[in-house]
């Protein structure tokens, strides 16, 4: 058993904003997060936030990561919504 982890891991979603063209989607992610209070949501901005670099490396393109295991690189509003649903499903497994 890993230290500090129960068997139930809270579903989480991380959005790393690396290019200005995705700023709208980052905002959308934050808005959608209000509808999914059970999903821990973090939005990082490249060049400002650094805590994601250790996990995912320095990014030049925006990235959406579900439960630290599934990554989406082609982003759209539909993909963001799907990612929240995916986070919930994986959290229930």
C-alpha cells in the first residue's frame, strides 16, 4: 500500500494551460468544475505555475489529465466535459 493513500482516490482533473489559444477552455474547465464538486480540479498556467512540471514535464501545448493517468491533447469544450465524466467513472472503479 502506498503511503498516505486510502483505497479510494478522489477523482481529479488537471488542466495545464500552455498556449493563449486555450485560455477560454481553461476558464470553461473552472466553470464546469462547479458542476462536479466531487472532482478535484486544478488549472495550471505554464510560465506561472510550476508544480505540474515534476509530473508532466515542461509543456508547450496545453494538456488535460484525468486522474493522473489519461491525457487529452486535442482539446475542445466537448473533450473537457468528457474528461469530467471520465474522472467520475474512473473514480468509481
